[in-house]
């Protein structure tokens, strides 16, 4: 199985390739350039460095969100273009699920937290069973203080992962005495984690020729329109 995966849901663009069921490369780039300028050159370079072309790719994985509205649209538009022009199977993977897979092994609860501004985060709760990350609480958008209040009831230690760790680490440490944090590089989205999530849960994903963004929160324009209607 040959897989191309990419994620543009945050400020970091990340591309990864699985060749013959083996992860062979991953590029992670943070730059002032927009993802629209970076993504295709990164994909081209990744394929070239592992002696592959797009025709040899069986499946394409893209982060469908939640995350940056603009960033998500760039990645998803690229995936949909591949589906249409190259007749490739395309799969949308949640950024929350992907982040949980940055934790390669843990007997603790895993809590991805993605900054959603307004003192809110996108999150869910996972644990590892038989070497696989299993979701035990569904995705949600929640105030940080409300999330921490609910997590105080957990008896096991909790691993926090994601870009919101840097913002809320101090308050998490103050409120959750059994909290664990990873090295900074693991708090960033990684395309290889999209692949790990897909491979470990392949039966739950259905190929499509069109991916829609998974925002959870409405866009600012939609919120303003709802406010006018009310």
C-alpha cells in the first residue's frame, strides 16, 4: 500500500509518504509563505526523494479539520483535485484523531488540545488498547476551564498534546496534578500521524472523491450572519 498524506490545518505544512507499507519520509515546514505556495512543491520533493510519482500512490489522506479555515481549504482543495484528475481514493482524517497518534505509546488518557481562540479548544479523549489509539469521548469545542474541570474527575494520568499546550500549560499544571506533557515537536501536526490513524482504523474509513472541511465551529462570517438573523 502506497499512501500520500498531507496536513495544512495549522501554521505548519506537513507531508508524509508510506511506500510498500513502510513510512519512508516526512517533511514538516513552518514558514511565512502560504500553504498554497508550499504544499505542491513539498509533495513533489517528497515523491522525488523516494523515487515515486503520483501514479504509484494508491490512497491520499488529508487533514479535514478542525483547524485554520484557510489552511484546511488549501489542503482539502488539493486532495479533491487529485481525486478528480488522477482518480485517486481520498480520505479525510480528523486533526484531533491525528494529534492523538503523535503519542506512540501510553497507558494514560490522551487529550489533544487544538487552540480555537476565545479561550476554547478542540478536543477529545483517547486511550491506548492493544497498541491502538481508541477514542472514548467524542470531539468537542469547549472552554478550557470547563475541560479542565471535567478532567479533574479522571483517575489515570492525562497526556496533553497539541498547539494549545504552549498556551495553557501553566493552568493545566495548576489544575490537573496528574498531567503529562510531551516534547514540543510532538505538539505539532504530523502527516505521519494521519497515516498511523488511517492504518490502525482502516475499516472505519470510506474512500470518496470529494472531502468537505470539518470545522466544528462556524466561520466568523456564518456567526455574524446568525447574529443578524437573531
